[in-house]
C-alpha cells in the first residue's frame, strides 16, 4: 500500500467519506488511490473557492468534516477566502494540499510556494507529512484536529513522494475530544445577571441555534424576561414554525446600536461581544453601551447546550414552556418584483425542511423576518463577510443532505465569484434552487460609500459599484454549465419559476431581476 492509499483508508475509517477536489500533477497518486479504494465520494469543483466553500457547507449540515484536495500553494490560495468563511463558521474541514516531492523542493520549480505560510491564518492545525510511513497517522490526527471543538480547519500538506512511497497501512478512527462543560461560576454569574432586574440579553451562535437549545433558551426567556438575540451572521440557525424564534443583531451600525442601547447585561453563548462589521467615522466599534456588562456563559468551544440546560435548571425554566413560532404563510405576491415581493414569495413557498444558503445581502434584508413562520428549515449565512460563499455552501449542503431541498439566495455580485459551483450541482445532480437577486449592482457598497462619509459618488465611483454594461445574463451562464434557468421580471413570473425549481429534483436557477 502506498501513502496515498493509507491516507484514503484512514480518512474513511475516520468517517470522512466525501472529498471536494481540484487536483493537479502532485496529487495524481492521491487521485489514483481515491479510485482504487471504494467508499469515498469525490466531487470536482472547477475553482478552489468552490471546493473549500463546499467543504464548509457540507460540514455545517453533516456536523463532520469532508476533505478537500487542493493543488500546491496556488490551489490553496484560490481556496483561502472560503476557508476564511469556514473558520468563522467553525466548520471542521480536513484540508489536504498536495506539494512537490520532498527532494524536488530545493530546485524551486515554478509551482513551489510557502504552503504552510498560505495555510496558517485559516488553519488551527497544519502538518506537512515527512514520509509515506507517516501519512496515515498524520491524516488521523488531521481528523481529530478538524473535529476539536469548536470545529476548525486542519491543513495536511502531502508531498508527492509521501503519496507514492511505501506505507504500512491505515490508522483506525481516533476519538476527537468532546466539548468541555462550562464552569459553575459562569452559570452563577449568568443567573445573577438574569435575577438583577436590569435589562438583559442572551446573545447566541453556533450549536446554541439548533432547535433543542433554542427551546431551552426560549424557556429561560419566558421565565426571566431576558431578550434572546443571535449574532448578525451564523453558520446555521434552525428556525420556522414550531421553533423558538430569535432576532439577529442587525448589520447596519445605527440599527444595531439602537437594538442594544438599553441592555445592562449581555450573556454570551458561543458568541462574541458584538462589534460593528466595519469602522465608520464618528461611530463606535463596540455595539454595546459602556455600562453594559458582558458575561461569558459558554465559549465557542464549550458545551453550549449543556450550559443552557444548566442555566434553565437553576432558574426552574421548563423547555416545554418555550413560546414557539406560530405557522404563517402570506399569499403569493403579485405585481412588481422587488425585495419585498421576493421575500413574500419565499415565505409563501419555502418547503418544509429546506436548507437555505443566504448571501442575498441588500435584497435579502427582510428575508428572515418574512420567513419566520414558514415550515421548519435551516438557514446558513456568510460567516466571515467574504462574498462568493453561498453558492458553494449550498452545493456542499446538498451533498451532505441529499433528501432535503436546498435554496440558495444570492446577490448577483457575490455569485460571480464562485458561479462554477453551478456546474458541480449539474454534474452531481444536486437538488439546489438558486435565486440570483439581479439588481445589477454592488448595492451594499453604494450605501456604504455614503455611510463611511466618502461624499457623493462620481462617475468612476459609480462604475465601480454598478454591474451593468453589459448586464450579466444569468440564464445563459447557468445553462452553459448544465443548469436549467429562467428569468423573472414580475412577482407572478417569480412565483411560477420558484415553484418549478422547488418541484424539480435537480439544480435550477432563477434570475430575479430587481
Ligand atoms: C472577497 C470579498 N471581496 C469583496 C468584498 C466587498 N464586497 C462586499 S459586498 C460586495 C458586493 C455585493 O454585491 P451583490 O452580491 O450583488 O449584493 P448587493 O450588494 O447588490 O445586494 C462587495 C464587492 C467582500 N466582502 N468580500
Ligand atoms: Mg447586486
């Protein structure tokens, strides 16, 4: 058995059975091993930002890592932005990067690069395998590192000769460490804050936004009057009818400041103390008032569900008493297609158990509010602010959950970064309905231009923020990659197209002209 095969068998033994890949010459023995060893699903992405975004989406839904296979430094570099989003999502990823053979390095061939240097900022764990005999053990440790709470990117660099050299065999599954319970002090501090009588909020993210923990938090809110809030961007929120609804801290700084203004205590469950996405002249970076105390009930790597259970116990809050979101569906919209009618159509049609990948930016400001009473579903956001995330995240989620409908809501600007994901959806027959919010602009930046006080935009400024001349033809772009598509310019046309996409078992794209 060679090193590559020992690694593939080790990955499978460790429960990693999907590989999102874009290989090159240095990975050919790994590619051969993927074919020789049965059991690994290999999914080709035509750009590394697709590969890494798929691994992120897969992990968010499967709660376990996929592996990637990337080609040397440049391949990794192309995938970095979505590894950044994966890091912020706390997604476990076994990020495998091929490298030149160890003895080839000294010649500084064209593709030679500082792979560890490229990997460092996004990786919690990095190892370059020394020889074929260590590849399996390194792979086993990469899985443990990826799964270490809260979930992280583990980068394994595989010189070509470690893949083709002789190895002894696979390493059996190792147990990853679990989440540590929170300290009694942290619970006591939160209880004291909740009993103080002063206005208090619980700010949550990560696993705390799954249905069961939300119910416990809802009961705590029912018992104490505390306000439940979620971070602005979350990897995955379980929401919809029959679940405890949670409001996010808004992105616009003034709205966030207004929401948080009255609180004297904020209890963090996996979340960070809220800060503005960007600095704006004359506005604060921290979003909480100066006299607001911040209490950490659970760090991101700790057991959030257990912490909430414990807190509920102390307060005598019974999860059965949590107030649940009532079902509500609006009628189908008619007339002009705009962000409001689009939101209404989503709310009217979103199917039960859907997975939503949301990078709709300005068009989607009301999508969450509108769909609060839709049937239960999961909602994934761009966690690291790096656009070009949702198309691959939707693709990876569809690989993880073949029985569920995935709906991808995307700005037209961000979608151009990783549109190759559509080809992967077509090739793999993935059940994803994509809605492109075609406002022909980087609309958010048009607002931000004013927000940062850059003055009135000139002609050249406008040219940097508008996407027209020519308009992107999303129907042709999708069809060119094997995805059926249609364009909607009215609410009625969108209703029909969205219903058609939801009814079809494979990928479908709608260019919603706003
Ligand atoms: C990787 C990366 N590059 C650039 C940006 C800056 N940026 C933020 S939003 C945006 C435009 C988004 O446009 P679109 O997806 O069409 O959404 P809209 O603002 O029109 O709603 C850009 C370029 C970013 N956040 N990430
Ligand atoms: Mg746009």
